[in-house]
């Protein structure tokens, strides 16, 4: 049985409503949920080449399967599911979604055509509409504001971990048993995790981690008016759209880039991708949350300044990664590696600083019963720009460049999303001045 929440206001403000040990357990479960959320969503990225070969598909079709299929249904369901989460039992909603997307991932092993693949990815989108936003709302009632940047970072850490493990494990299983087995292995464990989540994670009271706030309900239209009337929210939506356009455009195609340019199999391509992109991104997500939590008490504008600094530094480094000659290698302890992989590692650390500050700020500026809805709108908007446009545009550009650049076409098509975080950094700098006022407004509204 989950422990009963503490009622002392001072304790809630200091450490949250539950014991530190139980809160860490819930954060770990949330981490695992997000691992499978993104593993199931992105495993298709490492399996592009064998699926293209077996099902006779183009890069444009693969881009549509990776992005458009998911976004079509996610866009219809994310907001109503989020409103349900703002008034319902969030742990149950997340568990149902996890069971759904895991089942569709496993079923993808049986597809025989592009149409069937597209439909299975739509099914994954149905389940994942109940993933990120309800989880963020749930965790915000476990973790007090002064720890929220680092606490909510588990959502992004899990996402990056899932993406990396999907590429690495999916690549290995593909080489041993084939791409169909990779979908089965990715999907089945999530079903057991759904049961564990439902039985062991407590549903905290709204606002349990903050004193002096009450969870008043409102209509969906009132929530929309409030959120879009908040300048910081609008700025983060725009900035995060550019960030996710870059992340999804790059991340879902980078394994294929490594396969084609560095002439690797799926296992080694997935492994190097994990080591040079998701793994350093995990460090960057933690550092972004750490710096935001440390600096924001002095000046709350640091929530967006941290994001801007990281992205501005990352862009030239990651552009160099794409363009660096693949024959240039450096010695690292026991073996030689392409120098471009070193650039990818460094650029990925800085490029992920934005994640935790964006998540924490959105939860801070939203009223208590708008938090899942606020996260869902953000995810929906960024999914349209990121998951729909990013992978599809890269695939289309790769097909368009193929006649001139052959196998190099993907290298040049990836330059477009890689430069996009500069626009995100600019928006963060413009919008930072509104952060203190909007955080104070949310507390006053719930007082």
C-alpha cells in the first residue's frame, strides 16, 4: 500500500507530501514509464533501413510513419485526455495509456505494408496521448517548486534513455532475430509496468507539494484563455517548437545517417548513437535542471536564460558533427573513434539544457487544475512542429537531394533541423522578462 500523504504545510513545501524515499520510488517509476514511452515511439528510427528493404518503402514514407502517423491521433486526443487528467485519477490514466501504446508496439511486428505500419504507429499515438502530460501533473504534486527543475527532469531523462535504448537494443535484436522481434521486445515489458504503476503509485491531492494554493476547477475555455493569456507560456510554446523540430528531425534520422555515412550495421550504429547523443543529452538535461534550480531563486529569468545559453552553444558544434569528414579519427584510450562523434557528444550535452527548465516553468505558471492541460497543449504544439514536420521534412529533403548527393543526401538534409535551436534561443531571450510576473500570477490565482 502507498503511504498516506503528510499534512504538515512546512513539510510539504520543503520535501513534498510523501517521504523522500517514496517520492524517489515514484520518480523512478515515472522514469521507467517515460523510457518505454519514447522507446516505443522512436525504435522505428534504428529500423528504417531493414523495414525499407523488406517493405519497399521510400525515405518520405518512413518519415511519415515516424512522425505523421503518431501526430494525427495524438493531436485529437491529447487535450481531452489532459482535461480528464486534471480532474481524474492520473495514475490510472497513465497506466491505461502505457498498456495501450505497449500493445500496439508489439503488434507492429506483424505489419506487411506501409499502410499497416502507419496504422500501428497511429495506435502508439493513441496510448501516448495519456503519457507525458498526466505524468508531469502527477509529479508536480510530489515535488515542491524549489526542486521541480531537477524532479521533473526524470520525464526528459526517461525520454532520452528510452530513445537511446530503443536505438541500441533495437539495432542488436534486428541483427540477431530481425526487425519484427525488436518491436515485440520493445512492447511487452510495458504491459507489466502498467500494472506495477497502477498498484503501487499513490494519487496525491492537488497542490500537495505547495502551501497556500487551492485546486479550483474551471472550464476548458477558461483554461485556454488563462494559458494563452500568459506571455511566458506563449514564448515557451514557440521556443519549444523550434527545439523539438530540431530534436525529432535529428534524432529519428541520425542512426540512418551513421549507417549510411560510416558504413555500420544497425547494432553498432544504434550503440554509437546512444553513446554520442542520448547519453550526453541525459547529462545535459540534469545540468539544465540543476542550473535553473540553483540560479532561479536569485532571478527567475534564469529558467529561460539557461535554455537559451545551452542551445546557442550547441548549434555550431552539431553542425560541425554533420559536416566533419568521417575519415578523421582520434584516439580515445583503447580505440580510435571518428572525431565527429566527439563533437556530437559535446553538442548534445549543451543542446538538451532547455528541457527541464521548460517543463518546470510550464508547471509553475499553470494553475493547479490546468497543469496536465498546459503540458498537453505544449506537447501537442511541439509534436506538430517536431514529430510531424521534423522527420518528414528530413525524409523529403533526403529524397530530393539523392540524385545529386547519393548517400550524402541525408547529411545535408539534417542541416536544416540542426540549425533551428538558434531561433529557440532567441525566443527565450525575448521572453525571459515575463517569467517572474507569470509565476507570481499563478500563485495569486490559486490563493
